[in-house]
């Protein structure tokens, strides 16, 4: 990627926008930019070299693998989101996770954690912004767990579909089209349900005239009626 493209990505990113033009220019020399295709794995949490990643464009999913080798989709991430070893914590030895591209192309920017720690030490404003973004990320994960604990599966499914439509769909509130890159099993993992239940809920919403769906897309006719 050309240096100008790197500069404008960092300049426009919510994390690095606090830096001056000169600081952003200097920063361009440090990160690695990489393009991956759909279904390619981007990172494993137990890689020897720990990195902080952010998404320039595209969509990916984080998949958790338990001790028995069972895979569950943990979350879906989009342009601007952070992932990888972003909390500076030690990796949990009992679980692993990996990121895999789900859109046709994903462009990522990554920093070695040692390099990124040095950048934060030299830029207090950036460190504060980074702390806030990580806090927002943790809050989002906490809210997801709260929904799992206190809302029934039908409500969880409706909230998930509404959030997906608002973040990625084409259109505003009516007849929103979403590219359907998640399997029913993926969605079941995200809302803590089963594939069979997700299929039943899709059919229920379709029969109610709220959505239409195929393997390649989902059309939400009125997002306000999803709950």
C-alpha cells in the first residue's frame, strides 16, 4: 500500500485522528497493511508474535475454540474495529480464537504489540483515546452477555438482526438488504442458541412478512418492527 493511502487511513481512523499530521506521517512507517480474501484466516490468538489489528475495510468474524475443539462465533467486526491482543493481557491457555474474513476482501492494518506500546508511551493523547476505545469494546461485549443472560432467544435474535441491518444493510429503515455471509450455526453461536432454533426464527419472521431471505441476502422490510 502506498504511503499516502496509509496516511489517510490512519488520519481518518477514530483512534489515530488525535495525532498531528507529522505524527501520522511518522506512524505510517510502523504498521503492516495486508489484504486477505474471503475465508482466509487472519490471526490466531496464540501466534508467537502478538499484534494489534484494525480493519481498514471489509468484515470478519472472531471464532472461539474451546478445549474440545468446538468452534463458536464470538463476534462480527467491521471497518475501524480493533482486534487481536488489544488489552495487553496474557492469552488464556484454555481457549484459542482466530479471525477469518467473511466479506470478499478484508484489508487490515496491524502493529506489533511492542511497537504499539512504545507509540502509546510517546503520545499521551493517543493512549487516552485507545483506553476509551478499548473500554467501549469491553462495554459492547458486556452488553452482549447481558442480553444473553436476561433476554429470551426470540428477543436476542431480533436485536441481532436489527443491529446487523443498521450497521451493514443498504437502505435506511425499510427494505434493508444485508449480504448473508453468516450461517445459521454462526448466528446461533452469537445469540447462544441452536441452529434449529435460528432456522425456526427466520421462518417465523418471514411468515410474518417482516423479512425475506436466501443464502446470499436478507431483506428486512421494516427494521422498526423487529423490536
